[in-house]
C-alpha cells in the first residue's frame, strides 16, 4: 500500500541549527525509495524556500514541495472560506507571501480578517489596531497557538501570547489553523496526495504533532529527540503508535506499510 510521511522539523530533523544525527540518511532514503513526504511546520514566518535553504546548510537536499507551513494552510483555509478577502496581518515573510498567493489583499483599514503569525517587528500600536478591527467585525485567525519557549533572550514572541492579549481585549476567540488543528493535518495530507490511512506523522511534541495526527486518524511516531520526554507520556489521554529515541532509530519500511 502506498504510504507517506508528515514530518515535523525542529526537534525531529534538527535542533535550532544543528542537524540531529541520522536525519540526512533518513531523508535520502525517502527520496531514493520515492516515499511521499513533506516537512510540516507550524512556523508561519518562513517560506518553503527558507526551509529548503536551512536544510541544505545541514546537508539535506529537498525541494520546496517538501515543505508545508502553517502559513500555507492558513491562507488556503481563508481563501476557501472567504475568496478574495482582505486581511490585516501581524506576521512576516511566509505568511504574507502565502496570503498574496491565495488572492488576499493586505490592508491597513477595514479588513475581513486579522491574521496573527510569528514575527519580531510587532508593536503595541499594531496590536491596538488589530483589536479595533476585531471589535468592528473582523474575524481573528491564528496560524498556530504555539507557546513562547520561555528562554532568556528569545526574540520571537510565541503566537499564543499575542493572541491571548487580543482575545482578552476583544472577548473574541481566535480560530487556529496550525497543528494540532485538523485543518492543517488534512491540508498537509492533501499536499502530498494521500488518503487518511496512507499517512504517518513523525513529531517530537505530544500536544501538536501527535495530538493532531491522532485527531484525524493518522498513524503517529513520537521521537524523543525534541520537546517530549518519555516520562511525560502518562500525562496525555492518547498515545503514539510508536516511540523512538531519534529519527536514526526508525527503520524503513515501517511495519504497517506492508
């Protein structure tokens, strides 16, 4: 049976700018065996090209079609819900590009949507404008609700923190498209042209990658090379199909592919 992979990046393939040992060999095997896959990332700031270039520096050569971001999923969702709409954006790079490609006009007044993604150039004035737009009727969309890493010197405020501020000020809840939302999980699956029972998710985070995969019926593999530790598994009311220490421990083909 045909089978493919949705693979998280940070914590599975690399940590910050350091490749996790064996990741390059694993990806080369996928390419050699013509196994469908895409890197599925909640980072809406980067474009697919940014992802390709970062991987290339680590010796992993893939194409832009192998990277699927929450910005792409968000723009696709919005275009389906409200074709040719307008948006006020708190975000950068990949999000702006994806919205343009999906027919959205980015405006400074009277938007249909306020869209929140990653960025380092937010100002309180921009947030205030976003709040006013929402109070006037604009819909609030978040590319994801990832938390801030809570590390000293971290310069990229997690979207969850920004969204919480806007939600409290407006009384409106954001609709989040990124992992673990079924919207992104299904959109990424369609990106590689597979059916539900043909997909396995590989991730390092129980609350995004694994929860998202479980929620839509995919097989799931948790790698302990990133955020989640083995002793934390008992904290969740769901579990992955397989737990591995690192991507180098995953043998192909997977047992449920045959």
